[in-house]
C-alpha cells in the first residue's frame, strides 16, 4: 500500500517498539542537514559514492544508447546526480528527468533550483510519494530509461530490501540501466565515526532529530527534544549471509523512539 509521510509516521508510532521511518526526516530542512553531513571529515560514504558517480558519468554513460529518460529515487538535493546530468548535456541538447521524493513541497524547491541551473534543457517531472506509489509510474514509461538510487537502500530494514530490489528490477526493460549505491563497509571504528556522532551541534545529530520535528509538524504533536538524548549502537554481524546495522534512538525517562 502506498503511504505518505503521515501514514509512515503513524505506522511507526503504532509499532512495538515505536520508530520513525528514516525517509520521514528528509524534508527540505533534513535535506540541508544531509548536505552538511557531506562536509564532515569522517563521513567517508559521500566521497566514495561521488567517485562512483563520476566513474559512471565518465565510463558507464558511454556504453548506453541515447536518448533516454533519467529517473531518480529519493533524489535529495540532486548534487551528485548533476554530475551525470552535466555529462549527458555535454552531448545531448536536452534530457528528461523524473524526480522522486516523499515530499511534494521539497520536490518543488528542487525543480526551481534545477531550472536555475539548466533552464529548458532539463525537462523535469516530479514523482512525489513513497516507492510503492512511484514504481508503477516508472514501469509504465515505455521509452529507454536509466534509474538512479544513491545511498537509499541501506536506510531500509534488511527484510524490506529484497522486495525493493525486485520492484526496481520489474521497472527495467531491455537496454535500460540502473545505478544503485550502498554502504558495504565493515570497519567498525570508521562506521561509528561516520554515523554515530551525536553532538547536538553536528549535522548528523540534527538530521536524526529532524524526524521528530517532522512528526511534530505532520501530526500536530509537541515532543520536546530537550528532554531526549540520542543514543545508538553498531550491531556487527559476521555472518556473510546477513548484514551489520546501526540502531539509533531517543532516550527519555519514560520511553524510546527508534530510528
């Protein structure tokens, strides 16, 4: 069933333990915090992902037949995607670009920014909503397409990831292409420095807590974050058939909210 932000929040609050879906923290403000995380020295993932995207732009695109439509799941600021867009527009007069984000308001702002950069050379259409809403729309596009999903897979529970990948596969036809990135780092110290800096002045902490700000706004609640403290742990799994993961929660005297 397709769900918006409100439905995702209610689903988490009705669960045991309660949690806030990670995607709910990426409103306009959350995306700004995410962008700030890329400048943190210990946040290795962004730099590695940017290198992958640059390689795809320089090498991968040359192996694809143009024209095609570019689709992106969980687009964020599109800063990395613009590396690919720039390379395409070096050779093509225009490009069709389908953007997905949970928030329609955030997508509107991204479209304004893209128009300021590319003007009419980039034809943008928005696909607001959760992935289950968006997959059929991408699947129904009958032209050639390239699908991007940068850094989003790791944000979903392990039991959900195979279903998402199968849905992505179902959107692709012969001669389509897909670029998915995910963090497979096994270095415990490196991971903890990158994802578990809970200093309130740091963007990582602000991004985690932004999920509560979104909850307050969408559900008209009044959770006082000054009465909570971020905590977390890295759960290491050495079984190659499974995966390690991070849990982050807000601790109070009476309850916890899992992220």
